[in-house]
């Protein structure tokens, strides 16, 4: 189906239920505007021919087997003679050859410093694989605008930047500081933390707190930590909804900064621990994310696997199967306690060191990071290392040596992705920070390969069915062969992305070219270590797939005759080794 035949789909609250047609039947509905269908996996949807609608947010239809599947974006089959890969990867492959491509993926939080089209484009050029929007900040309209700009960038310039929406969660945090961008708390000063609602102007040295039960839960003598200890207060008096605190460690207070309170050296978890992981505001944000068709939803302060399972079934009932991946943010004591089952239930995890460092002693954060990365690798889930990687670059154009060492350590642990927060959201040097992540990743990855430090990590079986076990065996054998034979690239033909993730899990020395037929899978694979996702239509006939891929890639100078390749696929349980003809 070509772009000009696009169909527009709308959620439609009160339309009659009709059996959902196959794609062929859809075509026959095309000339009739506003025909409405019902699909059991979608809420009510109406379909109209493209001509009577504006084309700012096209939603199209494609065929997956005998049933029609909807997506917000260009899910039309790739034209038979074409292959889609983003411009940055293409240039990188042409200039440096495949061996030197970057394996570690990069996530950038988008904020005031980076929300314009040109700024987003610079980040894409600089290697951003995923754009993260943090629902703690900004309005839904602001976030929608960012999503649309990223879409436009992908459509106009051929990028496959994925979008991750991060929920606010039920954490306790300060209010907006009455419009100022920061406030300085000096040693010994008395500040009032209050749950009262203030008009636009806050009284001097007063901080608004978002948690109703705050004044009841804290006790005189508690330590109140802002952002995990960046500024510290001691509670000296409680007067109704107001809590008077004396500053013991001075520092800068930032809008909506996180608050924790500690008693006798331990984090206090009273009724605040009973707050739901997904607040009512978060559910509205999640509905927004589903409607906007984001690729990932990251859930803050996950405590148990149940909440992830619940969210996944909520999404499945409202969106195309598996269309949105759920990322569990590991940033609380409970999430560490229930780590394995949370990660098992999720589609990926984030080491959210910002809040984690406010909940456990700072010196325990590195070992927690190592454990989370390891568990994710074993359970085959992508993992993002986040927060303060290049914190000083919010203000300065070069990182500290310590920051470079921290980034190196995450790369050496073979995390799937690194994330920028304030550095890209509100910092002065977002592109420079991204360039540091890129160059450090490339250098450490190369060093690792040169040193041949293959880690001896045993990867346990994860599949439950026999055919899953076969896929795992194929991927680990293919990766081992690729290392031993020093092949140039692994090729994987994958419908769901699963086989590609199994190869990525083995962290082979060569890059993995992942061929998939849908844009949503292609974008999702962008978060996983070592995968270079391409969009290509392919069949069950591997011989013809390979021939087609070779000729398309050769025509674009992305591979050349003689290159050694190992190919595996979702459809055919085999490993093929060959030279490009
Ligand atoms: N959409 C946004 N609008 C305004 N400021 C933002 C936005 N997103 C992020 N920021 C700024 O970037 C900082 C770092 O982002 P992030 O780490 O995601 O949030 P937080 O620090 O609240 O956990 C935030 O503290 C905030 O100042
Ligand atoms: C990534 C994190 O979450 P957020 O920025 O939303 O607080 C973190 O706490 O490290
Ligand atoms: K958040
Ligand atoms: Mg956090």
C-alpha cells in the first residue's frame, strides 16, 4: 500500500461495533469516508479516507498474516526494492566500516534546551537513539509538540528515533518555587515546608510539598534530604500543615526536586510507601502516551512485578499487541528487593541512580548498578544506566575525569544504553554531552574487543518452549562462531525483534544487522546493544532474503563483495555462514 492510500484511524467513543475486516476488506472501504469498525484489540476506531483529513498525524494500515494491524505511522510494506536505515548509521557504516559502529545506545531527555526541531535534529545527528520525555515536567501539549517534532524528523530525514515517556510516579517532591528557576538555602536558615496551597506568590523561604500526609509523617529531629542529599535540613518544629526546618547542608534548591526524610540513619517509609506506584495523574499520562503512540513507557518507583503486569495488560487492551514496551525504573529499596521478578515482568529496566541514591547509601549505588545490569542481561531485557553521567556538563563544556570513568564503567558493564537527563534537558551543552557519551562508548567498546576480554558470564536458558530454546542455542552458537571466525556482521531477519535481542544478549564482537518489516519494531530495537535496525520486507525464503539484502546493501555501499556474514532468522532455525557475493 502506498502512502497516498493512507487511512486515518480515530478513537471513537460511540460508534456501532462492526467485525474488523481484513486488509483486503479495508481497501474496499477506502472510498467511504468515516466508515467505522470495531476491533477487539483496539477501542472503537473509525477509518476515513485520507483526503478529508489533515495529514499531520497519519495513521496507516498494514497486513500481518490475515488480519489487519493498525499503527500510527507508516506501517506500509517497504517498497520491494528498498531498505530503510537512518542517515547517521548509513554515514557511519560508509565512513568507518561496520566494525567500528557504536554498540551502546544513547537516550536523551528532551527539555527546554533541546525541544526545537533543529536542536532535536542535532541530537539525532549526534547519535540519539531514543528521546525521553519526563512527565514530571512540562504540560501534555508541550510533550505532544516534542513527539510530533521527533516524528517529523524521522519521516523527513529517515531517522528511527524512538520515544520514551517517563511517568512522574508518586514520589514526594517540592513544588515549583513560585516561578524562580532555583533558590539558595544557606547554612542555619529556617525554611518552611508546607502542604498548604499557595497562590502564585510563595512567602519567603517557603517550599510547597506535593504529598498531603507530609506534615503528619515527619517528626521533629528527622533529616529532610533534597535530591538525595544535595541540600539537607533538620525538622525543628511542626505547626499544622507547616514544617519548620533548619538547613544543615546548604545548596541550590531546584523546582520539583525530590524529597526524602530519614530517621536514625534510615529512610522513613510510612504512609508514603503506600502511595500507588502509578498515580491517577500517571494513568492520564499513560493514556496520553498510548494515544500518541510512544515506543516505551518508563514507570517510576516500581515496587513489585504486579504493577508492571497490570500496566502491560492495560496497554495490550488499548494498543496494538506489544506495541509499547514497559521499562521498570529501579530507584527504590522495594525494587531492589523484588528485582528479578520485576525485570522478568518488564520489557527492560532503567538504573535510575538519581532517586536510587536518595534511597540507599550512595556507596551502594555502584554495586546495585552492576547487579541490575547483570540481571537484565541474564533475563534478556535491555537496560539503561541513567542520571548524573555527565552532570558537570550542565554548566561546563568538558566533563570531569570522574564522569568519563563512570561512563566507561557502564559501557564496560555492557549496559544496552546510557541516558542524559539534565545535561540534555536544560544544560548548556547538550550536543557536547552527547558527543562525550558517543566517543567514550566507541573507545571503551574497541578497547574491550582488542583486549579480547570476553567475560565468562554464563547466560542461563530463558525460553520456556522448546522452540524458544532452539532460538537461544542458535543465537549463542552464531555469536560464538562470529567471534571465532571474526566475521564482519551478523544478520538477523526478525518479525517481532526477539531473535535480534537474543543475539544482542550475547554481546558479539561484530555488529548485528537486524532486518524487520515494521517501523515500530525497528524503533524499539534501537534501545538494544549492538543492533543496527533496518526496515525491509522479507519472506520465509532465506536464500532470496539474503540475495535481496546483499544487493540492496551493496547498491548503497554499506557492504562489499567478500565481507563475511553469518545469518539467522526467526522463521528458519538455521545458521548460514557466507561471503557477500
Ligand atoms: N519538559 C521539561 N520542561 C522543563 N524542564 C525540564 C523538562 N524535562 C526536564 N527538565 C529539566 O531537566 C532536569 C533534569 O531532568 P530529569 O532528570 O529528567 O528530571 P528530574 O531531575 O526531575 O528527575 C529537571 O530537573 C528539569 O529542570
Ligand atoms: C532517571 C531517574 O528518574 P527521574 O529523572 O524521573 O527522577 C532517576 O531518578 O535517576
Ligand atoms: K520521571
Ligand atoms: Mg527518579
